[in-house]
DNA sequence: AAGTGGTCTAGACCACGCA
DNA sequence: GCGTGGTCTAGACCACTTA
C-alpha cells in the first residue's frame, strides 16, 4: 500500500504534484523546511530528505536563506549543424535564442590555449601515437554573467604548432579556416552526444546546481581523406541548451 | 582552507578520487557505511551523506544489502540518422552495439496504441487544433530483461484512424511506410534533444537508478510541403546510449 | 544469524541575507 | 536579529540477502 511508501517520499510526491499540476509556478516559493516538518508531524531532517529528492530531480532549488523555489529551465538553441542558420519556420516553437549569440545580453568567451598530453577520449579519436602531444583551445562561453558552455578543441600539435590556431584570442576568420589554410580542411564531422551528471570541475566552471545533467558533445572533424584533424569537446548544461538537428529522410529503416 | 569543507564532502572527494584515479574499478566494492563512519570518526549519517553525493553523480550504486559499488556505464549507439547503417571506420572507437539491435541478447519491444489528447509539447509541434485528438504508439524497448528506451510516436488521429498504423504489433514494412501509403510521406525531420533528470514515471518504466539523467529526443517529421505529420518522443537513459550523427561541413560558421 | 543499506527521530550549532 | 537552509550527532528500528 501507499502507506508503506517512506514519509520523505510521500512529502516529495505531494510537492512534486503541486509543481507539475501547476499549483506552484516556476519561480514560486515552497514552504520552508520547518513548515513542511510541522505539516507532516515529523522532524526537519525528514522534510529535508523530501526536498532533496526534488532538488536532485532538478525541480527546485534552495536559495539560502530565502527558501526553496520552483526551478526555471530556459534552454537556448545549440546547433551542431550551423549550415542552417536563418530562422526556420519549424523553430517557431522556441523563443529564438541561440546559445552562441545570446539574446541581447552581452556574450563573451574566455579563451585559453595549452599544450597537453591528450586524454584517452581525445587520443583515440585523433588517432595520435602514444606520447604525441596535442594543442587545446579552451573556451568558456558566457552570456550576461552566466557561464553557458565549455568548448575545448584538440588538434595534434604537429599540425598547428606556431600557427594562428594557437592564439588565445578570437580568430576573426575562424579557426577552421586556419586549419583549412594549413592543408587540413575539415569536410566530415562525427558527432557523439552523451548524457551524464557533471564532474565537480564542471559544476565549478559552469556554476551548475544539483539536479543539472549535462550533454557532452564530441565533434570529430575529418579531412576528405578521412583523417581526423580536430576533436571538439562541448559540455552543455541541460537547463540551458536544446540541441537541434535537421535532416532529410532517405532509405531510412522505419520503426515497426 | 580545505578544513572548511564539510566533512561529508571531504568523504565524497576522497572516494571520488579513488574512483577516477582507478584505484576503485567499475564493479568494485566500496567500504560499508559503518566502515567509512569509523575511519572518519563520525556517525553513519554523515558517511551516508558523503556516499549520497557520489550516488547522485552517477558514480556509484547501492546494491542492498551487499554494499556500494562503482557503477558501470555501457552506452550503446543510438542513431537518429539511420541512413548510415553499415559499420563505419570512424566508429571503431565503440564496441559496435546498436541500441535497436542489441548484442546477442534478445531484443524486444512492448507496443501499445492509444487515442489521447496531445500533451502541449506534442500539440505545438503537430500544430493540431485545440481539442483535436491524436493517436499514440508507445513502445518500450527491452534488451535481455533490461528496458532500454521509450519511443512514443504521435500522429493526428484524422490521418491514421482505422489504419494499420494503429495496430499494437510490429508492422513489418515499418510505420513510416504506412504513413507514406496514406499520402503523408515524411521527407524532413527536425530533431530536438534535451537533457534532464527523469520523471518518477520514467524511473519506473526504465528501471533507472538515481544519478541517471536522460536525453529526450523529439523527432518531428514533415511532408514535402512542410506539414508536420508525426512527432516521436524518445527517452534515452544516459547510462545506456550515445547519440551519433554524421554530417558534412559546408559554409559553416567557424568557432573563433 | 549477521551485516548491509533505508529510514527516521530529536535534537544541535552554524553562515548568511534581509529587514 | 530573525528566519532560512547547511551540517552534524547519537542514537533507533526495519527489510533484505547471503552465509
């Protein structure tokens, strides 16, 4: 029976249904821990346990010492395929905010360039030899005063050493153009998107609260010959991004 | 100082670094709550708090009453673009397991068909009129005895009422073929991928543990004229999927 | 039977932002 | 200064699985 369900979960259930039913709106304030404890005739610890469930579901945030509030999710559009740039009728469903452009608040990025031994994830994809070093261009993108995402691009050091690619500033014509000029034009890209909880380091750099998962987008760029040139590792907080692709259907296997 | 860091977080930090450094391997057993409490000269409650941090980071699982164990993540390939089906050299980096095919264990799916009022998310994308009903084909895909993902496809009732699309069984030639025969061939698809924590219902249906985020993939299919025909809502647990796209680069705006 | 994690109580002291 | 959430203690009883 439902009576067997632990008290803290029943507390979470009730608050959750108030949120999903719309009785509590995004931004709205929840009762305090003390009030909840009193209402359910239990201790604060148990009330805290119930609230913690919702925090980890990403439904509420604790804004100390003001209280708990229903969380807002306001994702912006993130498009790996930037060929399609003009507004698309299909996208009317979104507020047309684009993660790389912002929405009036000033967008900026901090750039940092380093030479490192590639992490295994990168090494495999660049197919570099054991011991080979790679150059990495680390960008943290910010809109207003909020960090939006992280993009770290890795290229074998042998390709870009001493070139403009390694300038820790904006490169007006784009870094891919630079690679192109160096004889490594990227013509095909493999995107891999996985979903996980952030590392403590990412929580720090992006200012993430609990209950905020991230997408990790690895884009591996290849030349016409099929050689990997660059791997970009993008970390996208779930509360701030929707990833968009458009594609045409050909000879697709259908769901049955 | 680090001494200002709460005890339970320092406990989590130490265990986490043992895991990420590889001293504790996937599948490995952690000390029990009691042992941790003793080692740090605190109570079990505080040890539990530390362990809970790692559980919600997706790093460990509690397997009662055996203990806590380092979690395994074994994602399979999920490809919205199924045109590219043959093995690709670029994908050598993965074990070649495909989410729709399984890896030797028997794959199956439970199908259920219903007529419902569309949820707002769906209604907007199908552009149906207020009050219009839609048909939904709900699939839960299973490999071995583990649920893998959920795919719910929505189509305006006016299009598929009384047709084979509504059969709650596999349709050998594919449901998109059926739509095609009805005069609604899907030629363009908009994919939207967002990342969030699962709802309690999804936790149930997919057997998810805490610390497991999901990707929600909405695929909206359009006819040549640009009218939306079908919306598929796929829910993909992060510990069991990597989403793959391949694309060619044309006139792309470059990162700077 | 023993040991594990799951839940719960009844307190306590603290840091912080706001009125 | 007050109320908030953040942390912590020192216990308790329970259900479950394995030996």
